[in-house]
């Protein structure tokens, strides 16, 4: 389930990246688009995003174990 969600997110991000690149090719002088691209690349490469997902998955697993014990 987690792997399927990851693949969906990855596909969506790749699509967004392709559209952004296409927009930059058409409007290379657009300041806002260049700023958005820079921010997107920083966020896309941010490793904390993956760490946060792992932590959330661990919390869900711990909660379900606690519910089974109770």
C-alpha cells in the first residue's frame, strides 16, 4: 500500500516537473515561473520529506499495535 502511494506521488511529481519544464521553455523570461521552479526543485530534493513519511508510517503502525493490545 505504501509503495503504491509512493509510486502515485512519484508519477504526479514527475508530471508536474515535466509541465514546469515545458512552461519554462515557452516563457523563459517569466520571473514567477523561474522562482516556482527553483522552489519546486529545492522541495523535490528535500530529504526531510521522505523522513517525515517514514515517521508517519511508524506512528500508524505503533497505534495499530497499541489498539490490538487494548
